[in-house]
C-alpha cells in the first residue's frame, strides 16, 4: 500500500494494484515499439496491469509500523516484500508464463537497484531471493524459447529488453505521479521505432504535466486512480486498520499529461 502524508493530519492510501492500473493506463496509450508486435504487446500490457497482484491478499490485513500507524510499501520487512513478489510472479505466471517472466525480471531489477536500502540483517535473504529469481528467469526464457514461435520471439534479447525497460518506466512514472518516489529524470526507452529520453515538466494548475517528446497516441492523456483518506491515527492491529479502510470513502486522484506546445 502507498501511504502519502497530507497537511492537517491526513493520510492518503492507494492500493498497489490501483497504482499498477495507472502504469497500465500509461502503457495502453503508448506508441507500441516495433520490437513488440501487436499480439506480444497485448501480453505485455497484461503484465503491466497485474505486476502487483500479489498485494491483493496482503492488503486485506495491511501492516502497521512500530508506532501502530499504517505502513507504506517501502517500509515493509524484506521477508514480506519477498512473499508478495513471489505471489505476484505466481499469479502472472498462472495466466501467461511471459507475464510471469516480466514480473520476475522487474522484481530482480528492484531488489538489485535498491540493494543498499535493505537492512544489513536482511542482505543475505535478499541475495538468496535475487539468485532464486535469476534461476526462475533463465528457466522460463529457455522454456519459452523452445515453445511456440510467438513465445520464442518474446524472449529474444531486443524484445525482452524493451519490455523490461518499459515496465520499469511505467511503474516509476505512476509512483512519481502519486508522490511515492521523486520525479527524477526518466530513462530512455522505446516508443514507435526510436529509443528516447523524455522530459516531464509540471504545469499550472497542479497535476498537469507537459511531456516531450510526446510518446502517446492521443494528444492529451488523463490518468486516474482511486484513493482513500484516513486520519493520521494509531490502530490496535491490522484488522482495525482494514476496517477503517473498508469504511473510508473512495475518491479519485487525476493527472493530465499534455503534448508540447506547437512552435
């Protein structure tokens, strides 16, 4: 769960699968890269939308921190993160081994990229999980390479690399819009034919952004996600927090992305 702090003692809670839905909105409007033919692109879009499905069961009883306050996703213990990722990979794999492969690659990328943020006491556990993911990824690539022709195409290095970079981009972009991670420079990725780095500039009024170059199909794009506002309170146990979340009204957060102004 993403927990955002607002003024006047208010928390905004966004469930991880809802954040993944924002990533999917970005992906579904993206100009499909040439390296991912249309049938493969549809499989890729499924992986983007469902890469956090392992959180569905966990968020029925969300965690509390040491002060009995709602715990954001970045503050969960390593063991819990690992369990959630294993569940996300298994659910995606059950639908499509290719989707499971992309989710496993994404998990390995995140654990590797953020290794220095993991508690020193959990480093061995994290490294064992990275090794487990590497074995799973290699086996899945080998299996798909010897399956159907579309599966073999999916795991060619150019196609697999393009998909991995785009999934990371859409995931980061969604989190940045929510304010869960800093809105730093976005990596260069493919849209259409070209590999390009994108510039995203905030506009007035708030929650409007100008994107250059423009990688989407429509001339502007409105992204939405459901969220809940809670008081910054302490809770007796996870079930008490779950009950408060169940009763909290749902509202919509929205952002508008715009193409560059004509020159």
